[in-house]
C-alpha cells in the first residue's frame, strides 16, 4: 500500500498534495493508495478528501495536531506508518515536509528520496528522478533498505488534475479514524503563524494562470505592459531570475530552480529565452505560450504556442483582444 500524507491550511487541502497523489497513482507498487490526514476538527476536510475517491482516508485527530509542529507530525505519521505498514510514503516536497520528513525517516531507519520530478517502475522496482546541481542534471535513483520508502514530490512537477478516482459512480472513499495515543507525548515547539516574507508574498505554485517576464522586458517600467496582460487573463505576474535579481519584482515572484516551481493551466513566457534553470521551474505547465523576438530562443522548444515578435507590440494586442471579449 502507498500512503500519501495530505497537507492542508485554513480548511483547504493543498494542491501540491493532489499533485503527489497523481504522481504515485500510476506507479504504486500494489495499486492501492490511502490518504493520511492529520489535524484537529478536520471531519469536513476528511469528507472532501474522501470525495475524490482515491482510496481510504485515514484520519488522526488530536489537539497536538491543531497547528503544525515537527514533533507532532513525526510522532503521528510515525504511528500511522507503524499501524498501516505502507511500502511507500509520499508527500509534497513542501517546507513542512522538508522540516519533519528527514527526521522521521532517520528515526525509522528508512530511505528518503526528496525533490522528485519523475517516477517509473522497472521490473517491479521504483526508480525516482530528481534534479541535481540546480537542475543542470537529472539523476535517476532507487531506494535501498527496508520498507517504507519516503518520497517527497517536487511541487509543480506533476498535475493535480491528473488524480483518478477508483470508486464507481462518483462514490466517496471510506473515512477511517486511526487511533494514536498521545499520552506522554511532549511537544518541544510552540507553533507560530506561518512565515511570509512580505504581505504581498504569493504562492505561485497554486496559480492557475501565470504571465512571466524575462530580460526582454528591458526595463522595470515596462513590466506594466505584462502586468496589464496578467490582469486581463486573471493571472499572477512572475519573472525569471534576472528580473528579481535586479529588484524589478520581489523574489517571491521568481520561477525556476532557485525560485518557485509551478504547474499552472496557462503559462505565458514574455521575453524569456528559456535557460534550463528557468525551464525546470515551469515545464509542468499544461499550456505554454512563448513570446520572443528571437526565433531560435530555447523557450520555443517547450512551448505549445509561440509568437515570434516584439513583445511591446504583441502584449498590447493580446490585452486589447482579451478586453473586448470580456465586455
């Protein structure tokens, strides 16, 4: 059995968790997938997870899990793994997972493969692909040691809409309460509100549409041209690394190996050449539209649609047409 640890915040299941489910569905060694949901007062959330029909939803509830702390998650996930005995434990490669998963794997003497962007089965054995050296290389690795194997899937590397229901007629999967005895448990941390770099900080990994700008925008004052297109599309504004390094947009808007990894339904790359460091951060997008005056720009190799032209002419035309259609 494969167990997926589901993350949630403010009563909403993280899209990255559904990406993790989609990633392991096709390669689960025995085809069986269960979800693990931790928290306090999460009955409605469990029903939402069960409605996806992926497999049984195992719920662990306790006041200690009301707010995330690594101690509580190590204790609760460890107890769930001992009770359910999965062969594979999957999760999104989030800041939360990076916090507790290595300590839990070490405590259990189990292998952990992190930042995974691809999985495949070979002779019944799982192989994991993960980037190396800031995305310049991709290594294929296998886990060595006894089950379970812990795997953290890179956010944005898989499509959340790829999740398949295993139930007939849209029926919900069963919800099963898993009893974990917290007697004697000591939490060494006091939970504080999640850290945000700024009030304007944005989680691009959750955006359905993104307009990203690169060096071709030429100057900070020209970003407004792309911003107007983003508003017309109902999209988030993002950028390649040089734009953020210059301070033209905040660092939380950066897409790429040293920024955020995204998988929106639509990604519009404006004046972006397509260096590998940027491509690894957005190649999971469903539809990629590239706008660049250089017909040989590498971005066109991954684009679904390409426009060779001056972005200062193309973007206003796009924006104007979208405005007409919205009237």
